[in-house]
């Protein structure tokens, strides 16, 4: 009987599978978490683009006193689309005169440029969203750059010229 056990190959596949199964499970879980992280990143990207789309199509009217539009509605729109509170969305507006950033959004350019043409006033609106992603398992600190609590910080921003 002991001679037959040494040459018996039944069950070898089960033992090999027992060695490989934990690695296979970790690999699959990593792919699932990677897919979830990518989905979250695309969600906040699309939310920023949605808010800026509303800005560019002129979803709000200009103030009768200053002639400028209050773009805070874009912050609310982006926060709703991303599923985050408004505190995680940053709205930045600025004015540039021939490439020089002005201190206030309401500033207008005065004078002429080096060619004698009037300086061009250009206004921009930027939206930025930050969101935390929590992987299903605590390996995020090792592979995803997570903080000590296991959260992976995600952020995105984009800007559009409005004038």
C-alpha cells in the first residue's frame, strides 16, 4: 500500500489550487477595487465638466449693477453631480490682462499693449473637487498611497474661459 501512495497523483490539482487560490483572490479583489477607484475618479471628472458646461452655456444672468455673473451655481451643480458636499468643491474666478493675473474678478484692463491695441480682459472660472476613496481592504496604504486611515485622496480640476 505505501508504494501506491508514492505514485498516486490524484489530488495533486486540489493541493496546487490551494496554494494558488489566495493569490488569485487577492488579484481579483485588487482589480475590483481598481475599477471602483477609476469609477469614482471619472465621476468627479464628469461633475467638474458638468459644472463648467453650465458656466459656458450661460445658465445664470449677469448682475445689473456690475454686469458680471455670479458663478456659485456651478459649485452646487458640481457637488450634486459628484455626490459630495459643497465644502469639497472649490470655485475660483480670476481675470487676466494680457496674461497678467488681476487681483479681482471684476477688474477690467486699461491701457494698450505693446502693439498699441487695447489690452484684452479675459475672465476664467475654475472648479476643483476633492473626494476620498476607501478601498475594500486595507492594502491601500501599500499600493494606492492611502493615508493612515486607509483613505485615498482623489482630486480633479478644470477651468473655462468665460469672457
